[in-house]
């Protein structure tokens, strides 16, 4: 019974990669469309850091994409907010 309560220290990185983001299983046109989704960039950054030990230079392109998304969506939100205030 003691073994059943002990947490597993074994890590299955292949299974984790497929479960988090199955982009490789999508059709090509949909894989291209996922580049507009900020979640794809965040998942790629997190996987690179935690599973592959990436450094800043490795994740910088993903961070730039997330920052660009934040600037665009923040600008749209600010514009809509100002328009609503009148």
C-alpha cells in the first residue's frame, strides 16, 4: 500500500507533449492558423523551459509574439473602452 501512495517520479515527456498541444496532429491549414493563438506561444515557451531547459534566447521569439498580441489586443480594448465612455 505504501507504493500506491508514493507519487510517481517517472516523467513521460512524449505523452505530456501530445496531451498539452496536439498541433502536429492537425491539418496543415489549421496548424498555420494556430500561430495567431497566444496559447500556442505560451505552451511552446513553457515546454521549452520545463522539458528542454531552454534559455532566454530560445524563448525570445515566443515572448515577442506574446508581447505583440498583448499590444494589439490592449490597443483594441482601450479604443473600445474610450468609445464607450463617449
